[in-house]
């Protein structure tokens, strides 16, 4: 894991001092709420429906047990005893007091964390693969590049007042677990013909009211130009991006309206002018950062795991958890464990202080003190010995953290919706809760891979466009109403869902999901996943079942 | 309203010797700042006139439009029509780092005190500040964050350069 040096520490500490001064000026009435707004937003402080909300960055989703304990402490001391993990691998606190927010930031700075640029029209927290450093087939740990990007983007003098927010995701694997194709910039690590490692660069992906899958504008970018190329993209966007309409201000619209070819030409032209400037990364700095991401000292283990196998043979609950929540690790004898924080009936992504502390303890006991927050709002322990899996499972179960539903129907992505959010048109959490209560784990396992994603408004924080089944809350004459989309995917085969037809009430929408699932189960061939069946048979059979007519 | 000039370790209030002249108004004597369109329409007359000349860029006017003539200009002003219209930051860097402009670079319009660090780093040298009570805060604000990560034309050593002892 990256550790701050004196320069990183100084920046975060100075930033706390600065925000404390800004809050004091606000409390004394020297600045108005209108003037304070852009300042608080630059430190992740939103004003929501009922209270302030503080969003804390978890850079590329990686944290250690010490940091997780601090997050738990903040939840208990400054909030109502829980936090909410977001789709951008951050954590949100829903009930902080304005006057205490500088203290929270000071607490975070103690453990090398901050809330810088978790909101506002700037470069947001850079996200990545939660299996980074542990995944089979990974070209290189993408977090090295996420950290380089984190530093470069922090308080960037030119790009802090962009037309709109800007999200970057980087993956080192072909299997995309970071949804890189629906980001403003997506970087995919790859090798060129000579075996050199670099990046394919995608631009202009995104959800919201105008969803787009990102376009590849450069097949291969050598590593040393990582920053200069991003600076070129941002400089073109900062000048060209629309500022007359915030719904058309994201780079996806800039690229669409300018045309991919012309946009690419402008970026390449700008890049030519700066690629050999000071932005060119010195090898020493890349190496310095890479050292922090060297693998932990894995033991030389046999890949066979008799204790684990024996437990699986005798305990179907454990076997199910093993099948759904545990993934292959690149090192023999180790596994990647996904902790579902989505038990039936609970708001997806909400975690209590006690659970956070329990996860920190388990990270210390089983995973070299390392944890990850995933973009599907779960938590990952990246390096667990297979023979320890039964013991870990028992520990998780004690804290309600052993739900065996990762990748299944109840592993829902869901935005905070109208229960919290000032922008929402409809509640999303109750729909998620109802769906997760409705199906037994056995039924879910029988259905198999399924991504349901729910947003409470068109801004799509719940990623409904890329859900296999996407649910969008809308306001229809003052009533909460839900549109249903089919066929979305956020993976390497990214696609956007299509609306099935007219919308439904909250009660109807869960029944619609029933019908969609029944249709799929009837139509699937072999072990075909829902998304593949949909792609094979198209919308009509589903539509017929739901509406009684095509 | 006051004009602040960035000085080492802070800023000082200075007299504004320039008159900003609307497109329809007749030109007064002495130093003036005109719009890009007026500059382009009356270029030769403006350049042969006695007195210093400046041009202001609206936020949708790229400095590319005046790049050829920067040697004749005593001031370039970038207008920020709203604090969240950040195009001027790119314009400033292009003026300094791409076109080598070394004269006065002035931020005008909705210049928010808390943006001053970004403006200084991007290359602005003077700032039109609306609220005079902000002036005392200016120095504290500009120097508040000790670490910079990005190389810009301001020459401040970045974290990477300091790590490598360069």
C-alpha cells in the first residue's frame, strides 16, 4: 500500500487547516452559503435533504486495517454509527455536523486519508479493480498508476473548475471489474507488440441522462506519457466542454458533439506539445511508487486446501459462500474473499462501526491487514490463505457478514435515493430491500449471475443503465414510478440496457422482476447467464411476459 | 473593487493605470484594454497609437486568437464570468507556457479569493478582487498548501522534483 511521504502529509494537513478556516468564516457569517458551497464541495461536503453529508475518498478502494478502524471511529464519534460505501469506492457519512467536519478531516489526515475532490467539477477519486495485485492474469498492479494519478489530480491548478465532474478508472486486467468503459477516462493496461507495458485509453464513457460506452482514442500509450496524455485530454475538455447546460457538460457529450476523430486529433495535437515536458514521468518516481505496491510476503503454499474442502463437503452454507464470494488468487494456496455487505433487507453498502472494526480485525488476522472497497459496494479481503477460509467464514458469520450472494440477484447496486438525496425523484433503497427479501438464497443461486442496479433519478448513481436488470425511479405526477431496462453490462463486454416499456409502481416493479426471472429460467440454454440469454433472444419474450403482449 | 498584484510572499494593492474600453466607446488617452474583436478590427490603429495596450479574453475566446500579437500587449486579461467557468485557467497556462507571454496577466470578473492559489499557479499576476476584506486573506490563501504536485509555468518545485532532489 502507498504510504505518504513528507510532501503528501504536508498537503493533506494544510488542506485541513484551510478548510477549518473556511468553516470558521462560514460560521461567523463572513461568507454566505452560496460562497461557501464551492469550498465545502471541494472537500466532499454536501448539503443533503436532511443534513450535511461528508464523502471521504478511499483512493482506488484500497485501505488498511488502521484506516478502516478510523472510518469506524468516525462513524461512531461523529455520525450515527454507520457509513455507506459508494459505487466510486468511497465512504459517505450521512449525519456529520458542519462545525465538526474539520475535526473529521484532521482525524482522517492522521491515517493518510482525506475528502479532497470527492465532489465538485474536478477530477474525482480514481477507481480501480478491487482484485488489483491479487488477480490472475493481471499485467501490472494498476494502483501504481492510480496513485500517480491521485497525486497529479490533487488540487490541479488548471482542472479544478471543469465543465463538470471527471471520473477516471484504471484496470490491469482484461476482466473489467472497475467499469472502466463507463468513465470519463478509462485506462486498460496492455502490452504492445514489443512486450512493453502501457495503456489503452478510452474517453467519454458515462451514465447519467445520456449514457455512453467509452471510445478508444489511443490503442497504446507508453507509461512515461501517462500524465501528459491525461493533461492533454483534460486541457481539450476544459476549453471545449459545454458550460451552458450542465446536462451536456460531461466529456462524453463533448466527444460526441465534436466527433471522435476530431476530438482525438485535438488531444493528440495538444499532447505533441507537452509530451516531452516536465510531465514526462521519471523512472525513479514510477519505481518509488511501485515499491509501495509490491506483493505482501505470501507463503509458499500448496494449492490444495484439505481443511477447506472438508468443510465445504459437510456444510452447504460454507460451500455456497465459497462458490459465490471467494475468487481465485494468482498465488497458490491463497484466495480473494468478497465480503457481502448486502444481507437481505438492508440498504446496500451500509456498514456499522462494529462491522467495520470486525472487518479491520479480520484483515489483520487473515489478509495482511489489507482491505478493498468495491464499486459494487462490497468489501474485499485480497490475500487470504485457503486453509483459513473456514475460520474466516465463521468470524464473518458472527458479524452478519457472511451472506453468500456476491454476483447474485441480491448483490444490488443502489443509490441513496429519495431517503437521503436532494436530487432523487424516487426512493431506491426500499425497492432494493424488497427484492433482497423476496428471493431465498437457493433461488438466487439457481438464477445465477445477475446484476440488478437501481437509481432514484436520471443521474444514474445506481448505474441502472449497466444493470442486467436496471431500475430507474422517476416522478410521475408526484408519484414514485419505476422504469425497467434490460441488457446492460458494466464489464469488459459493456453495454447499455434498453427500456422494456411503460413504467411501474413500487409494488408492481418487484413482480415485474419475478416475471423477467421466470422468463429467463425458461429460456436459458445450459448454464447461460441472464445477460447472455437476453442477448440471444432479445427483448420480446420478456416484454410479452411482463405486458401480456409484445 | 481593487487590483492586487502578486508579489513574493504576498500581494499588494496597486493602481490600475488601464481603462477598459467598451467596443462602442471612443478611445481615451493613456493605457487601455479592449476586447478581442475590437483588437482584431482595429489592430493597426491600436498598435500605432500612443499608450500601452491590453486585450481581454472572454471565457469563450482562446488566446490562440491573439498569440501572434502578444509581443505588443502590456496586459492580457481573462474574464471569469462565473467562478465555476474555469476556461481561464487553461488560457493562462497556454499564454505563459505555450506562447511565452511574460507581461501582466490579469484575472477579471468573478474572481474568488479561494481560487487565487490555482490562478497564481496557472500564471496570473494580477487579480481584480471584488471584496476588499479579502485582501488580508490573500497571502494566507496563496501560500497555504505547501506541496504542489503539478508542474506549471510558475516554476515551483513539484513533489516529484523535490523527492528526486531536482
